[in-house]
C-alpha cells in the first residue's frame, strides 16, 4: 500500500474513532506486522474466511496475500462508511453490514464451510453477553478444525477463561509483535475437542 493511501486510511480510521471510540476502539488501522501474524495460519486451503470488523482492510489484504480467494471472503462490518469502502476495494468479497453479535442469525454459511474467522473487534470493551454471542455465532458456522483469530493489546487472552469454558473453547497464543502501535498478541481460539 502506498504511503498516501496508508495516510488516508489512518485519517479515515481516526475520524471514525473520534465519532464512536467504543465501537472502533483503535485510533489507526492495524499494521502489516500484526496483519501478517493474524493471518499466519491461514492460506488458500482454509476455504471460506469471515473477517469481523475489517475496518479499512489491513487483515483483508494480508489474507489475499496468503492466497485466500477474494470470493471466499466475507467481511462483516457494522460501520456503513467502512462497509462502503470495503465494497469498493474488494468487489468480489461478500460484504455484510451487520453487527457481529448477530452472526448466528445469518444463514449464508449454514453448510459449515467456514475455515477461519479473523477478528479485529475490540472484545475487551464489549459486554460479556456480546462476546458470547460473537463467539457462539462464529463457531455455529465453522467447520471441524476451524479457528477464530483474535488480537489484543493486553497481557492475556481477551476472552476470559469462564467464557471459553462455557462455550467449550480453548485459546492458544500464537505470537506477539512489537512492530505494531501498540504492540499486540494474537490468539487462536478453537473447539476444546480439536
């Protein structure tokens, strides 16, 4: 991405954050090092990938670079300005302008073909019931062996152990990058039975 486009994305993101800091929760898009780490276990063989809160598309570009077909991407973005931008940038992707907590009601993936969910959502700033709805909805569409990827700026997994236990899930930290502002860690959340 060019410096000019990166600066425009940062400004766009900053304006969205200023308008609604709890929903956007970050002042700038994720950097390339974090995007690379978030997508490190995903490739073309993963199949369908859902991205939650793609913003300006940092993780989306990394997924495409790893060989995921644009037509196998579903970008779930509640912000209509971001959703419009994503539709222009990624015209072959499926764009859903819905709240990620409503995923269980979306019947697009009832065939269980989702191989991965990549989340840019600020789970730490969300109520417990919403986090449960997001995870339960995501796993209701996930094929066996699929995983949910979440990053955090905090010192531990952003999904509390009690929620993981309640949903039959486990979290594994797959890495950390200091080359992001702020530094971030990435967790793979999968079914306990895997």
